[in-house]
C-alpha cells in the first residue's frame, strides 16, 4: 500500500420471546461466498423470521450492499411460493420509492439454490429500537428521528403503498442520525374494504403482544404494533401504519406500551378498542406532541389523523419554533415599521429630500451598470474558453440579484436617515455604513477584477467571488448592527479607519477572486498603515485578513504569528465573532498546517470557548471543520467524522445547499470516511463535492482539482490505478496553472501521481516525480516537517521496486522517525512506513527484521483502526506473504484468509493466488520438487 495525500453496523435487534412458528435451520452463509455470480458475502448482519441479512460486495457495480435472503420452507401454513411472492413484493414496493428516509432497493433475483434475494442499500448504523436504548435520549431527539421515519412512511403512502409491519426493528438509523424505513415485506398496494380478509377475532399465541417479531402463519405482521382492524383480520390502509407508528413512538417517549392490561388478553382487548393509557404524569413530553399521538391510537381509523403526512405535520408544529419565528418576524416588522414611520415622517418633513432616496440605483453607475456589464462580458469572452459565456451568465445573475437587494435596502435606510431632524437610531447609521462597504466590495470585484483581462484561473474563480460577496442581511439586522463595534469618536480618526476598512474589503475581494499576488502586494503596505493607527479593532481585523492571505499562499508560520496578534486585539475591542475566527485560524495553522498536533490540542479548549461566546453558526462550522481535520491528522477518525458531519449540517443551514463551504465539508467528510475504510461512502461524498464545485465554480477551479485528487485516492484504494492516474494528472494540471509551480498542493499532486505510476509499474517516471515532490516539500516546509514523511515513504517504495535497497531503507527510516516524533509511535501513518520498510528488508533476505516490522505495523493498525479496515488487510497480506516466502505456509494461512475477507474485490484475485501458494507450502500439501515462487521485486 502506498501513501497518498487527500486534500482536506451494528444491527442488533432486541431479543424477544420466540415466534409461534417452529425454529428453522439458518441459511448457510460463509464469508467469501459468491452469490448470483456477483455478490461476495462479507459478514452476517442478522437473522430473522423470514431469513438472513448479510453484508456483501457487489462486484458489478463496485459497492457494498445488504442482501436479504429468504429461508426455504419457513412457514408450514403459507406455501413457499407465497413467501417468495411476498419477498418479490417487498423489492417491488421499495424499488418504487426514492426517498431519503426509505432504504433503497437495487436488485432482486435468485441465488444458486433457487432462494430469493433482495439487494438493498447498506446502512451503517443500527435499528431504531437499539438507537433509542443505546443511550439516554431527550424527547426532542426521539421525536426528530421518528419524524424522519414518518416522512418515509408518508412517501410510501403517497406512492400507493402500505407497510403493514411498521415497528422500531424495521427502521434503520444511520451514523448520520437519519432514519430509513425498511422491510416492506408485507407491503402491498392500498386495498379497500371490499378486498379485505374476512377472518375475525384472530387468537394470538402466548407472548405475542410482548414480541417485536413478525408473526408467521395465521397472522402476518407484529401484533404489538397492529391496528385494531388488522387484529380483526380486516384490510390494511395508511391509517393502520399511522396506528403502528404512534404505538412505537409512544413506547419510545414513555418507555411503556400504550395498551396496558393484567393479562395478554386484557391488553389485546384494550388495543382492539383503542383504550390507550394516558401519558405518565411526570413525562416531559409536551401536550402539543401528545395530542396527535393519542389521536393516532384510536380504534376507529376515521378518528385518527387522516394521513401519515397530516400526523407528521402535527408533530412538527412546535409552538416554541413558531414563537421564535414570530419573534423574528416581529423584529423584522419592527425594523420595517420603524423605517416606515421614519419614512412617513420624512415625507411630511423632508419632501424636498425625497429625490435623494428615490433613485438609489444611480449609485450603481460605474459599479454594475450596462457599461460595466458589457466590459465584464467582453473580458469573459476574450478568454476564448468554451464555458466563458455560461460563466458570465451565472455571474451576471448573481450580481443582478445582489444589486437589486442592495438598492432596496439602501433606499429604505436613506429614507429612515432623512425622516427626522433628530439623529436617527445608531443601527440606521451603521446599516448605511454596512451597505456602503458592501458597495465598495462589489466595485472592486466588477471594475478591478472581472472587467479586465482574465486568464482561465481567474475566470474559474469568478463565480466563487460573486457567491462570496458579503451578505446584505446583516445590514438590516438590528441586533447584529447594535452589536457592531462602534467606530472611533474622533472625526479624523474615524475617517482614517473607514478608509482603511474599505481597503480591507478590497483585499478580501482580491483573495476570493484568486488574485493572490496582487492581494499580497497590496496587503503588505496596507498592514503597515493600519499598524500606525491607534484603533485595536481595525488592527485585529487587519491581522486576521492578512493571515488568511498568508495561508492562501502557503506561508503558514506567518499566518500563525498574525493570528496570535489578532486574538488579544479582537478581545480588547469586544468583537466576539472575530475572537473565535482568530482562534480558529491559530489552531488551523499550528495543527494541520504545520503538524504541531499536541500544541494544537492544548488550544482546543480556548477555541471552543470562543466559539460558544460568538454563538454564530457559520463561525462554529469553521471551527468544527478545523478541529475535525486536526483529529483526522492525529488518527482520531471517528471524532473527526462526527465533527465534519456537524459542520456540514451547520453550513447547509447557514449558507444554503450550494455554497462552496458545503462542498468543502463533503470533501473533508470523504477524507475521514476513506480513513475509516468506508470507500464507497467516501467516493459518494467526494463526488457530491465535485459536482457542486463544477456547477458553482467552473470545471478548472483549484477546488475542482482538489476533488479530482481525492477521487483519485479512493480509486487507488479500490485498485483502479489507471483511473486514479487520470484524476491525479487532471488535478496537477489545474494546480500548476492556478497556484504556480511552488505550492504545497502541487507537491501533493506530484506525490499522488508518483504513487499511481508506481502501481502501474512505471518506476523510472515515478522515481523522478517523487524526487520532485520531496524537493518541493522540503523547500516549502523545511527539513523536519512531518509532511515530508509521505514523499519519503513513497520514494522508498519506488527505490525498492528498482532494487536500490540501501537508499530505500534510508528514506523509509527517516519517514518513520519524522512520524514517530510528531504523531507518536502508535499512529496508523507510522504503520504505512513500517510496512514499506518491511518489504525492503524482505527483498534483501533479512526476514526476521522484516517480520518484526510487519508485526508492529499490524499491531498498530489493529489498535487504532476499526476491525474491518482495509489497512489491516494490507498488514496481514504483507506478513502472510513473508511467511510464504519463508516456507511457513501453515502460519500464513489464517492471516491470508482473514486478509481476504477484509480486502476490496480488486485485490482479492492476487490474495487468492497467494493463499494457494500458502496451501501448497503447508505440511502435507506441498508437491515434491515444486518450489515456492518468489515475488518479483
């Protein structure tokens, strides 16, 4: 396994009394077994009354799935054909649904013995029951997850399907906390009473009401959650699922079944008659939740909520949310009312001044008028790129919308300012200043950036810059404006500060537009001027702004120093948001930018405290992202995943679904999923980032290069090295043009391209590229930076392929030392270099030393990674191959067999061949005179 650089289930159903039908023999399932000529069994996930569910690898579509297989002869009453028909009906029902809260179905068919299988989405998570029992949950948490399942059921009903067996065991909760309804085995098209079964007053076996298992034989479904009409043998409809949903939700919220009784017969009778016990007196669940919930438990279907959608809507109608929304509306209304009152007064008192506010669009002259629009379009088209016209249309639409909103808000503030002879409220003046700064930022973008000659990289940046213009909403937010740090009282100082702040807006616009050199040149002189002004808030803003510029061009130590200067100045000026942003910058530079992880961890408490004080979703998301990347670099992958998921959710909420930072969160989540060995999930996350970036940034943006690079790493992990090489070359070409030849990201692309060429056997090319990557990183980062370990490790690997063993050993020992010094002796990245050095030693015939390195690497990975991680398979394979080479086939066999179960499909053919060699070399199996083949170096 080579080192590549990425740019930044427990299905455990609750036990219960046995079902009424007799026990059946389980379907034989063995890891590695091939089903239907395409599905490789990985592990058994669970067994139930209908059959067995296994995790499998789909070789045709290159993804992991869950396979549900029907037992043969499981029901003495219903013929096998009926059960198989139910199984097919499940697949058909689920395949008709495409909803985030319903498990997706991919395929249905038969395996070799004729048994039916369904291939479904593989959900990493647990059942809803287990999720509820796993840890204490608040009623809000429980309600939120159940509402997700409710949305899935509502979607099924709207597609004409009824579940008939809804219960917590038939809902999976993924690691993303999203509920997905599954097991539509009893689902069928909605029926009318004319087609209902005529069986009445079905009797239930002992323990049936306490069991969460589906009954077989006389009754289809789970009695504990059955609506009264189903217990009477009548037909199911959507309101039967409403009843089952309410039973399950009542249980989850109150920890007891809603239909109590001294005996099972009494409980069943209460259930049939809809006599639900009232919620416990001490329950924290509010009345607005209890009302629709209890309504859904009524015996008469006509008295329940009319549909699942109606029930979900009622359960989502949180009065507190409505109150917050009402307060927000009232605040806006108060703002508009105040503006209106001031405007009305202005009409009476200042009618002669009205023309000054009536045509605020005139302020757009020379900023975004017809002349500037033509200049910008001409600059775009002069690039002669095929997508220039499309990019101009996208940017023009963004700027049209932005300026229309600006004109409206600026007119309102103008009228409010002129409406009275008295000084207007402070927020009115600050709102005007805010809008003028926004106009200045827009002027820089249109006249200094977009209207001049553009190259391909600047054209790619144009959409990002237009999307990232400072939002206008804060300029009308009374709370935000009132909290703004006041300007200096001295008129001369105030004028100087305002002029320098205008220049700061210009620098930020240049940075967003990708004009890094121009921004750096202007920023150096501007910072010297700011340092001469005695105004701490401006100085804090300046240090933070220039730190962002320094980071952009790879000058991380400079960015760190500036962040340290910004923090106390921001605190002195009481700008809590800027304090949190500066702490985020500092932790980022100290941690994953410069690799001083223990020091970064020591700063985490201060960062989290600053973020809590700021109480801003966007700032919190940025901090979570920085923490997550730091944890990921330290090998704490699960913590990193959780923080990335929180950052993604916050960014989607605060910025919208297509913001560049949402794409960044998808990208970073993909990195951690790769480290966790969840390759298909990682590829999906990377692809989401790529599609968003191509849509919003253009196909040649540096961030698109990042997505290509990371997709290449996943393809490499899956053994698809030619495709990975294409991705790396595309990323490298974009980065060289947009970032210059001397940038850390260019070094990353060189490293990864070298890895792909090594895997393809193009060793001389790989050697030259890895040497270039190492030299560039050493120049940019210094001789002791931990990021040198990656090109050192890969360079050692290429030298081994070329049989230059002493040189390879030197580089690999250096890589191990760097990683141990920075990350600690037990970090998974240390294991990568140990494995590579072990291969060198093995090729040199120093088997005992090689074995010691392999065993240490295996121990590190088994301790640090989850049990099924593919990296463990790499260590097992290396150790097993060495034992085969040492003619110890018996010792090698269990290691290689385990590696086979953990490895992705592309690597299994080679492993099977190695297993065969191990078997031949085991005592009693080796044919006389048949030597063990030695691997080609």
